[in-house]
């Protein structure tokens, strides 16, 4: 081919990533992938780039360069009207000019050659690709325009000019100025790529890490019907799928999370234009992607990440766009760029935000950016109001789009009614480093202009609270934290919180609780799901009809209601297990008391009323009982799915409140009946909670049955001292620091170490009492599991205790 530096047109197959100065980041990445990854099985639509040199030829021969420089002489990006006036004048000027004859001829010839491959007058996507975009630390993604399903050479030539004009949108001018790029020196390339007819099927985005936390062992896939603009603009809440990379690469079905989005609308083509139409209810309530498609996309994203990481000699997380062709049914990657937020983040810093006050929660939504801030509400419902926004205010709106970026960069937080974690508001907020809450549903109606609020995004579910509440930011330097002989683990309750703790210096999870998954994600008593068909066929009273309707509403998409329970449990456990892979993750099987089970939907039908549930029908005694055995079987199936199907063999089941060795044997036999056994899974270990004095007095017998114990200091303290820990009246008499409790704990640690069995502690005591952690180290505990917010400070206590032991 001709010299690349002077070429007006370069085909994807001839482009490489080094050609960013010639064709921009987007086109250079497409060329690199088309040449090297298509042979590896990744489908990428063919096309060509109109080069930056072509742009410069157009600028020079039309006199545009000097005219644009003159218009921008007194630019003030802080003045919205100043910015809007200059941007509009430049765009109109560019559209009014004719492309040079040699450029028109080159584009025409390339388009007709594309037609020889795909058929006459092929539909193409015409995309902008600025020469400074998609570089780590400077993401211009979304700053320039894309035009889809363009047919015919005249339409293509006009779309190329519109792309060039979009280099001077208000948002693009403002962004470049703030990033220090000269507006007259930057150049634009335009990609002309075969159109994937996603309007007739699906489209979405996929990241090679978790966009909120930077957790790099997962692929996050968002999917919705029709064209991808609806996801990017935050106008729909898409389906979200999470795939775990390490076990995906070993051939497992490593989909560890499926979250259905509402997907109410989709964008399709209505002739030459686009239209937004409603999605039929049946499609809304169904997964938009099949498991095979999810896994195929995830494998492609992993290949793309590995390819670009190897090429650059450093880890390079990637942000990709994909589409499914509704005519052929095939999936395609249509864009890929470096992820820019977490790529440059410091890996040795663990930031923690803590709210130090309480306020009335006004609105909740999906948190973006694990931060807290305060400020005054400013509701903006129309672009005409953008000039009214002041620096430091909290932007509240239905959705944002790229035209809003000049005010987004001066906001202290952003709140939207619509959108998901990959919407425009979420993407820009991450890059700006400000907290954002998306998908609130009604923030614009609940919040009031000028109202002082606190936005807390430190948890997965963001809280927007009334008033200005105090908070603090703690910065932990991970490379300054001492190594300890005693293994420090972490207690995790909410799966949605697990990813954000992956940077903690913890060697696994000492306690993962099923109860949170059941109450927050399932909400239904397992026996009500098991009996669903019976309940459905016997709706003789109003309560039964209401129960059936409630179950149907919560289990949309599941014909087999039992499978809903299994899948929700499995995915919750898998998220926790993935976060600390390959370290052990101990999952305690359900430990609700009867009064707690009664609070679940349908629970009052299946649970007795006990005088003292704390020492009643709980833990192991439920698992083999005929009234709960099949429900326990669903828990076993869930763990079996996590270990076998998903490949997360680091999960260790743990039995709570096991009163006698004989009861322990019954539970293990019951687990085997449901497929969870060492005979079928030689790597399987089963632990038991040590929380009853009998566990210690009969330790020899318990250790013949179980592979290890984890001390539950709360219940052990209660049963040793005869204190009901739910009673406020006797709560102050004693705690786990009592000598009797510590004597029992020291004894079980000694026995476990002599028998070479696992012994750890997952109770609250070492988190609450530093001296208790020192006692455990002195006694020879193997591991201490702590609440996430106490891991770092307790590590220092443990290190000091170990140092003193060696003196």
C-alpha cells in the first residue's frame, strides 16, 4: 500500500495500534484486532479509516484551520453561552464546506470495494476516532459522534463531514481544553465499518474488570435490545452478567452473576431514521443473552485484554462494545479501547469512606464510585437550564448525555432517575472521580432544589440522605501493612459488597453468610418455593392467592421456582468466592432461627413459634429434619453448582450450631444425598462452627467427622455464661473476654493444632477487642476473620503480638 503517513484511506487490515497518530485510538485498535484477533475466532466487522491526514487536507484546502482558530480566540469553557456559541459556529462552518475532490474519490472507491465484499450499497457505521482519544488517562470516548446504518455514497460522504464537525461539539471543546489538548492541533479520523444489525437483536458493552472497584478477575457484560445508544445514554437499565476469568479459562461455566435489567425500550431503525419503541413484556423479563453467548463474549474480552496487555508489556484492562446481528444471529466486537479509570489507579492504596452521622434516607439507587460527599441539590430537566448550574452543586436529572459534560465536571455528585452502571452518567463520573447514583427512579421528584443532602456511595446500594452529615476518608497504604504468621481473613455478608474488598490484605473469607443472600435477594421461604405448584393449584383463600402472586412476581423467568433459590444462592456465594480467589472461602450454611425464618415470604406457614429460638430449631438440627431437609438440599445444590459448574473449588461449607457428633454425621450424610460429598468431590472439606461447649468437650469426636472448626465467640460466650445475647437486661454482665470463654477457646485451639486440623475464629470478639486478638495469637490460633473495616488496624495488633511471642 501507499505510504501510511500520506494516505487518505487505510483499510483495517493494514492498521496497527502504533497508528494512533494516523487514525485515532478507535480505528487503530480495530485494525490491530482485525488483523490479529479475527484469525483467533473473534468476529469483527471489516472497514476502513479516513485518516487524520485526510482531515488535515480538508482543513487546509478549505481554509477551516485558520477560521476555527479565530473563532476560538476568546473561548471561555466556564461560560456555557460562550462555549455554545463558538461550538455551533464552527460546526455549521465545517458542514458548509465541500470535501476536496481527491478525498471524495478515495472514500467513494473504498466504499464500493466494501460493497464488493458485502453487497452493493452496504449499510455502514460511520464513527469518529480522534487522535488523542482512548489513551489511558485521557478518554475521549463519546466526545465525538457516530452515525449508524448509513447507505449510499452520498450519505457516507455527508456522515464523514458530520463526524468531523463533531470534533467541535461543546463537550469535546471543553474536554480537550481541560485536558490540555490544543483544539487546533488535534486531528480526527473517521472509521467506516460494516453495520451489524443490532437494531434487530442486541447490543451492549463489556469490560475486562469491574468498573466500580477495579477488581480484575471478572468480565462485566451489559446487554439490552436494539442499538447500543440506549445503554450508553442511560435510557435503559440493561441486563448485567459477570463472568469469572480464572475458571472461564479452565473450561468451566463461570457465570457468577445474572441481573435482569428492566429493558423497557429499545432503539431500532424506522426507515432511514431511528425510533424508540417499547419492548414486549415477555422479552423484558427474559435474559437477553444465552449462557453460550455470555461465555463467548467473555472469552473474546479476555483474549482482547491479554492481547493488548502482552503487546504493551503491562496490564491493559479493556472497554469493548459488542453487537448481535439480528439477521445472521452472530455476535461481533465493534469497538475496543483501554479502560481509563482504573488503569492508572494506585494499586497499593486502599481508600475507605466512613459516614459518621445518621440521617433520613430520601432516595436509594446504584452506587458509582465508593465515595461520600455533601452538597446542594440542583435539578436540571432540560439542556436549556445548563447555564444555571454552579460549581459544587449536586446535579439531579433524569439522564445525562455528552452535551452535559461541561457542567458534570463542576458537580460534586450526580444523581439520575434512569440508567445503569455503564450509562453515560456513570462512565463520566468515574473518570471525574465524583460519586454518582444511577437508577434511583424518582430522585427528580423526591429531592428539592437547594436542599442540602449527603450522597453515600460507600456501599453497593447508594443512600441519599437529608442534611449535611459528617464523614471521613481513610487512606491505607497496603505496602506498609506488616505480614503476619496468623492468617487474617475477612467476614463478608453481602455479595454485592465483596468486590470492593478484594484489595484488603486478607487471605480469604473466614465467614460468608447465606442469610444475607436469602433475605436481600431471595426473600421467600424455601419451602414455599418447593410447594409452589401445590400452592398454585390450591388457592382457596386470599392469603394463598397473595402468596402465589408475590412468588411469581419475585421469580420472573423461572418456571421451576426451586431453581430460583439455587441460582440466587449460588451466584451470591460465587461473588464472595471470586473476590478472594484462590484463598479459602468458608461459607456457613443457613443459620436462621425460627423467628427469623418466619419473616420470609410464606415463612409463617412452615415455622413453629418457639419460646426461645436462640437455642431452638436452628443450624444442624434443621438440615436432616423432614420438615426442612428438602430446603437444605437446595443449599447443597447451590454449593455444588459453585464448586463444580463454576469451578470455584475454594468454597468450604461450614455447619452451624451442631450440638452432637451424631448430629454432625447425620448432616454429612444428608449433604451426600444431595450430591455434596467427598466421594464425588475429593477436594471437598467440611468445617463445623465451634460455638457450643459440647463442640470443645467432645472435640476428638467432632474432629473425626469434620476437617476443621471456626470459633463463633458470640454464641460460645452466650452458652458458656448462660446469657441471652438478645436480652439488653443481662447484656452487660459479661462478654467473650470472660475467663471461662477464653479457657474453652484456648483448649479447642490446642486440640485442633495437635490433630493438624483447621482452627480459626469468625466471631465478633477480635474485631471489637484488640486484647482478644492478642490472646488468640498467644493461644496459637491459625486464622482470625474480621469485619472488613477492622482488618487493617487489627493486622498491626496481630503483628505486635507475634513479635512479642518471638522475643
